[in-house]
């Protein structure tokens, strides 16, 4: 079929670094039975003002030019540590405060290992866009040290001429701040993180905060959701991973300044890959999930954060998907129904992307599906951390086309445009 592959590729970049909290438990003891964290604090408190100033100068020489408002970050971290350890700072100078904060921070390269599995939605700001152009917002799964996944963002513009112009990344990246980093989680399990007031969205990274997320926030599937009252918000389902268990969680935001990270409940929430419909259908919230690791199900709920097992709607049929199928992001509403991108796994664990069309009023009815993939690992795109994989967490409609950002070999990100009419003709 006619599919336009854009020449642009995004790759892992070890130079993209942020300052992260360096966690040393207040109960961790050294070989002499001392609290490691308290010993570090006491060492700084025992320094003279001159000594503390000299040590802080060395730290700033190495790191101040690499990070946004480094001194403020150190001071913020100091306040967290002072509250936990009960530091009396009534006579403490700013240099000692910043130095203590620096000892409880570290530099983290959040996209050193991989950049992959994007999703795309219309940007919240469409002002000044000429006809045929649309501002977009993408989420990306960034993988860094320890194979820990975080959520990164990129902003850009697409046109009806298959052009993609990404906004430049700022020289500094910042981590979203949230409650629960060192203390207990909120009783509801919900955590709210905030974008730094001076940071652009393209320079913002959301890291795991809760114990359930400790090893990664994986594969965010963004959708702009319209509520029954006409109000809108951006929702995203993702997998929280703690090294042993997974669970589905929900990201909610109305302004991309504050993000609620909400644990999901229900039997379906114990699996990966839930993708939300962009509105209710017949008064119900709907999503697509894969409860058995092989087939696709339509899930129904009266809440956005609770999903139980659903109705089987799609099973592997064609050779390119015989191992298993899954969704490739939220269903997209078109005149003919709900257009659902799917992924299939075939021989030699090769991933491909296809599509299915669901009935608009009863999405449990499958109107058609592509017999052949619309996008598969091409020769130049096969190599990477996990070879022979193409995968997207969400495309978006742009006029009469789909814009599809997609992960390549769990290592980089590519972009494609396809005409919706020609895609439907394949079903």
C-alpha cells in the first residue's frame, strides 16, 4: 500500500541527562552501625564555611553547565532531606544546604539505552496553525541506566504534505517533581507530578515514583478524551513495573503541567497494553486489552480506572500475526467506524503493524481487518536492542491521513503517514 515513511529518526542519546534524587535509606547502616545518610550529613555540617564553599564549587564546576538551575535543584533536595532527618538549619548557610542536597542527588542519562514506543495526540495549543498543519505532542518511552523506563515528550508540527517538524529539544532536561519520592505514598495510591515551571514539555521527563513503578513506566498510550459534558483531558494508560510484577496505571492531565498517576483496579489491570477509546460509547467507557497474552478483547466499565475481563473480538488469523496480536494504541474514530491499529508477531518473533475496523455503535463487531501488515521491519530498520520489531503506542488522525510514530527494534523512533481511505480499502 501507499505508506510514506518520513526520513527523520530519533535515537537514544546518552547526553540527555537530568538530576535525580540519590536514595540512601535513613535506616541503612554502615559497618560501624551508623546511619549512612546521617553520617554524610554530619560530615558536611562539620565542615567550615570555607571548606563547604570549596567543595560546592567543585561540584558546580562539573555539573552546573549540564543542568537547569542546578543550585535550585540542590536546595530543593536539601529541604526534602532536612525534613526526613530533622536537620536544624537555623544557623546553616546556603552553601552547606546546597552541598548536602548535592550529596543526595545524582546525574542520570534517561535515554542512554533506548528511545522507543511513541504515541501521538493533538497538541493542547493549536494557535497560529495554518490550514493543513497541526501541532502535535508525542510521548516516548526512554530507557536509561538499569533498563529503567521513563516518559519523555516531544512537540512538533505535521502538515498535509507529509512534513514533520519537531521542536528542538532544550539544552537542559528536567524531571517532573512529585509527592512520595522519599516518604510514603498517598493513601489512595495516586501520585501527582508537576512539570518544572520554567521547563518546556519537550524538556520534561516523568520518572517512576511509587514502589509499583520502581523499575519503569512503560509504553504510554496517550489519547485526547472527550467527556460526555464536552470537557476534554489527555489520558494515557501505561505499564507500571517493579521488577517482579506489572500493573496498568492511568495518567491524567488537563494542561500538561500537572499529571496524576493513578493505579488501575480490576482483573484486566493486571495485564499490559490497555488502550482507551477517546469517548464513551452508549454511555460506557470502553478500552481494548489483551487478557491472555494472545488475543484482543473489548473491555467495558463505568469508571476510567477500573477494568475487568472483556469480550473476545480479535484472534490471530494471518501468518504475520500467528504468535500473538495486540493493540497499537487507542482506537481512532473515522466515518466508517473505529480504526484500530494492531501489532502481530509472526515467525522468528517478527513484529508488524496492521489494522482492524470496529463498528462505531457496537465496537464488539469487527467490520474488517488487513490481511497483510501495513508496516513491517524493513531491512534498514531491523537491527537494534530487540531486532525485527516495529511498534507504536498510538497514531493520530490528521485530515484524511493517519500520522504514525513507531518504535524500531526497541532502539529508535520512525514516522509514517498513510491515507485512511487506502488503509480501509485493504480490509
